[in-house]
């Protein structure tokens, strides 16, 4: 199902004025009983209506047999009955005008045979203005309003507290596991929502609604698929406007994980590198695992806006200083020396054997003089050569004035306005710093990684500023039986080069020759050595069939190559469209540009190192159009081959601006509505040390069905 371009507000899902529970149970430990318990316990102020044909009262509330027996339609209905009863309840909700139904029953789209039934349910509901969360949903929980329409046990184990964090997840478990971790750290959570199968309301659409909450500072997402990137991009844009950080955990990084996602939610797994590119381009930080999802929460909630990556470590342990320096170097946060005046001032305070450049090692002298800590922090605060700080106290306690350390550190953070993290493995020491509102971690490595996440995410958001929200493209549509051959048309090399040249891509001088005499004439016209390649609209990769002959300089060799290509194609049962005779070109490096259409994200462009080993030794980056030259340059700079492109051992750098323009031309071509390009490959694109030296030597273009 595709989402409408202008979807109605989901306010009734997040802040309903009235809630009905279909299948309401007296037992608070059953799916139909727990939401009633929560609505009562967590302060929901709207009206609650149990629906149970066998009881006049459920958990102290008047019950009615059917929704139609209520005086007014509720905003939200919880469907806590299974199977066909759930389908009938959904139709009843639509009939009486319910706005949103949370369908907790499973056995629909996440099973092999339930997808069609799920689709029919959504069509009937949409036709009558009903939105569905689920099926297979654990429910929705808004602790700001008390509207906890969920059956999760987590809210009993970890008492809720309203706060500035929202969690939106396709998985029920992953809507509450981050909640539990955050509550264990004393962080309040306002939203904890699970969308289940995403049959109608998707995790992305609900995230876009939650992002509008004015009390939100951090939005955490768990995604098993991204069926509607439009809504996720809109959520990210809203979050950027409001200063809300968005962190996403996208599962299915590996083929095994993708297979598990299919069995768990019936979702199509998105190609993982495309997901990376999409999240990056919209300023969403991608977490690696559940712990990573919440690791930097306290830093985000402080509201810090880092100005750079320069890092200063302060500790009473030389080992901690070294470990912090290692961790910072690994994530690209340089430890630049503090200014000469700062170091001179520190030397007047610290023992002669202390390190004052950066890291700053107070040494064990802190045990005999607890005042050293409070004395050096104002000195360091005045230095302009730092953007973020770590205070590491691996050992403190008896004999140390830890409360004073914590107060001084908090004053230091407030005075600089810059991010400050603390590493303190001892619980008592950590508690003193947490009481002053500082983020505390058990190890310097964890502290540095969280600090890096904050800084790098801030940079990511800055790059995403102004990024357009893509138009909704609907849900992925599987290709008809027969695959690409039945729905797409492969252009031969000559046609492919012509199509690309017309779009501004520089291509090698060449001629299409249908006779040996034409091929020999092309040698004379092009001058110098040539390549002769078999040309067919039925063969994408020529070298495997012996259809590529390079460095030919005389008429006899060209004529023999023509015959070999003709016979090779005949032997393969492929049509013979002639041969392409192309001038041999010189250059420094072979790069590549490729593009295709992802069923969820639309046009995708791949750039990187090229040549015959591009698949065996991939060194590429993905860009999602529209993009500009700056994004292409940044992608090239991130390649492993980037140092070679920049020039090594006295070699001049490769001139890349013409290649940058080539990649941008491909990006524009893929977004042209009438171009009809399904996929293309330019490999190799030869580049040299002068801007004129940029030529696509080979090209494969595949047109979509019906494209001219």
C-alpha cells in the first residue's frame, strides 16, 4: 500500500481524547487487560471504554458489548482479539468512525499467506478514513498524556517518567528495550511506539508525527525496512528545524539479518549501503547495535552544539591519558597542544613531572592536593584550542574530594559551553558527577565514542541542512515474473555511449562499424591504436566472451578483430550489431560511475575506483540524487584510493573536476522523468592529470519497459 501524499494527522494515535479496548479483560496480565491497567495507572485523562460482550464491567469500568453501543466514537481503538475476530473488529471500527486502530493480533503480513488479507483490510479501512497501526503491534505509549495503549511488561519493570526522548520502532521489543536502558539511567521517555507490520501507518510516518512534539530533544528509531523514505526524510527535516537529534538502528546489515527481517515482519529488506547513504544525507545517525542507540543520549539532551573536533583529555592517570588519546585518534578527533600561555599557567600549578600539553596528566599528586583539579580547570577553560573535553578519573574515593571535583567539572562545562564527558568506573565517583548533570561512562573509550558521535552527528546535520524531502514513491513493487529481461531493454554499447554523451558525459571518440571495411576506415579516421569491441544489445559484459581487442594499429589486425567479434557473438547466440572502434586513451586512473533505481529510494548513483576488479575489490560510495559537486568531492575523498588520487611519491594529483561533473550529469539523468533509465554502468572512466583527460571508455545502459 502506498501512503497518500498528504496524510491525515496521526494526532489521534498519539493523544486521543477517548480510547476503546476491544477484547478488554479483567486480568491485567492479558493483552486485553494490560492497556486498561496502564491507562488507569499512568494518568490518562480521556475516557476509556472496555468492549466485552460477556461482562458489564471490566477493571472497574463500565463495559459494552460492541463499539456501536457507545454514545460517541472513540478516537482510538485497541483491538486485542485474535484472527478473524480482529478483522471483524477492524471493520466495526471503520463503520462507527474510529480514527485510529491499534491492531495487536498477529498472523497477517508477517506470514506467507497473510499479506493479501492484510492488504484488503487496509483498503477497506482507508476507504472509510480509519488508520491502522499494526497488525502485530505491541502498541503505542505516550507518557506525556498517559495514553498508554500497549501490552508491554516493560512499563511494570521500569516505572515510566515523562521526558524529552521519543522511541518509534517496528519491533515491539525494540520499542521498549531502549526505554528500559534509558529509564535505568534516569532519563525520562515520552514516546515508546511499536508499529508492527506497518501495513498502513509506517514507522517512518509515525516518526514524522512524533518529531513534531515540542517537548522532544532526541528521537530513537528501530527500523527493519524503510518502505516510505519520504516520511522518514520529513521526520528528519522536522527534527533538524526543531534541533532534535535522530538516531536510527537499522537491522538487516547482513544477508542473514535481512532473511530474519523477512520472517519477522514481512518487510522487504533495503540494500544496506543505500540505507547508509539515505540516513547520512538526511542527518540521521546510524547506530550499530542497541547499546549504541542510547550511548550518547545524555550528550544530546545537554543541547551542546560542538564547534569542532579538537579534543582535550584531563586525568590523574597517565594510562587513562594514553587510552583516551588512542580512542580519540581512532575516531578522528585530534589532540592539539594547548596554547603556550595555558601550558605555562598549568606548570605553575602542577608538579614538574605532570604533562601539560594535551593530554593533561595531573598525576597522583591529586591525592595529596585535591585542590589541583579545581585550579587547573579554569585555566584550561580559557584556552581557545579545544572543542570538547574528557575528564578521566579511573581511581578516586577516600582521600579525594570527589564532590568538589564534580562541582568544579560542572562549573567548567557551564563556563565553556562545550561538551564535557567523564569516565569514572567507580560507582560512587560516577554518582557524584551524574548528580551534577554530567554524562558519565565506565571507560574512557566509551566516553570518547559517545563524544565523537555527538560531534560527528552535528556535522552530519549541518551537511543535511536544506536537503529536499523526496516525493512519496509508494511501496516497492516486485518485478513481474521473468525478471529484468522481461521488463527492461539493454542498449548496445554504441547506443549507451550516445545516450550518455547527449546528457553531458564525456565519452571516448568511437564509431559503430557494421562491416570490416568500415572498421578499417574507422582506424584511419580516429588515428593511432584503437580498441575493437563486439556490439550487441544482448550482451552486457564483453570481455568474458573474448569480444574486446585492444591496442590495434594496422588494418589487418582490425579486420581480424572484426571477424572474431562477429563469430564470438554468433557462437554465444547473441545478435550482432557491429563493432565499436574506439580510440585508445591514456590516463592515470580508472574510476567508475554506476546507477540504478532502488524500489524504495529511487535513483541511486555509485562512484568509486573502477576497472576490471571493481566487484572483487570494491571501493565505492553511494550518492542519492539530487546531489551537487561538493557531495561528489566528499565521496571521492572518503575512498581508500583517495591518497593515490591526491598524488603520492612526487606524482601530480589526478584532475577530478571533470569526473565530478560526469557524476553530477549521471545524477541529473537518473532524475529526469522522461529518461527512462533503469540502470547504467560507466566503467572504466579514465581520468588523468589534466581536466581534459576524463573519458568514459565503456558504457552499459538499461532502459525501463516502454522507454524509448
